[in-house]
């Protein structure tokens, strides 16, 4: 794949026809899946037979010399293999991003990863519109404008447990506010590759960081934790939305 003036090895994951032109969904080998994208044929070139192609060698990584030989007992090996198979199935089912971008208030964000939003909403729009107060998703601006006139939320549906200079943290119970927490997980999955919790939110507490503006409290980040963890973990998942990363919220 040609990117600007560089050449990167890539794998074609899927194809689709748009206006009688073929688009290719590619994964850059050795790079994070957030870089996966749809490209036209102009961006591609076949991998040469000569593996010494300097353009490709410049971007390949070879860790064989650094690998250590590990010895597993049969039970551990069986568990590792089962986990690897589960990982392969998960990677296969989420390999193509179903949402290209989301509009959250004034911020339009490119999606990084697959998130299980309903197909009725992801197949017909390039940008999914999300209410920045209740996190419900919509297809059209008209639907969003109508929703905002009726939305009863102006902050996350929980108790405010911290406030400082416009920032507030709200504790939201996944059992009491199931729908809101599921919507929060769907939004978070767009930016977290290995997040697996979408719908079973009842055992968790969610802590949502917001910034106060004239018409309400807008979400900037969140983390979650189990109410009762056998391993005594105090953190399950954490995310700062892309427009607010680098501001010290993590």
C-alpha cells in the first residue's frame, strides 16, 4: 500500500462497490487496527516477488532473534490454545470497522475499531450522530434535532461525586441505568480494540467525567469497575475521548 511517499505491506480484508468503483478495506501488517481503512485501487500495488524490496523492508519488523523459548505444562498449553482460538474468532468478527465516524456535539471523531451498533444504523450512514447527554444514536440531523428538543438529560444519570473548575465526575450504577451504560460502552468500543463488555453492565459502576457548559454537562472521559471483584480489581475499563486526550484526564 502506498501511503504518501512511503510503501507499507498491507492485507486486503474486504472489498465493496461504491459508484461502480471497487474499494478495499486494508490492514497495515504489524500496525494497530485503528489504522485500518477503505482505500481505492490507486493506493495499492502488488507485493513484489523479491522479498528484498527496500521499500517494504524499511517498514518490516523482525523479532525472531528476540523471541524466547517458553515451556508450558499440558493444562496451561490447552488454556493458551483455547484463548488463542477465542481471540481469532473475535478478531474475525470485528476485523472491519462498521462505523466510519461519529458526531458527538461539536466534535466529529473517526472511529478506530468495530463497535456492535445495529446494522440498520451503520450500513446506511457514514457518520453516526450521538446525543452528547444521553448517548442515544441517530442516523440523520433531523432526527437528532428533534431528539434534542425532547431529551431530558443534561448530565449523566447518577450522583455527582466530584466537582472542580467546571469538571464533574458522576457515579452511574449499571443496574439502575442500564440503557445509558450500554450506550456508553458502545461509544467506548469505537476507541478500544479489546473491550468486550457491551450489554452486561449491571455488575459495574461507571464514573463519567464531564465539563459543564451553559446547556449541560458534556462527556469527556470515563472509567468503570466491578462492584464486587474476586480479584479485588479497582479498574475495569478507562477511556478519554479522542478530542480530549493529552489534557491530563487519564
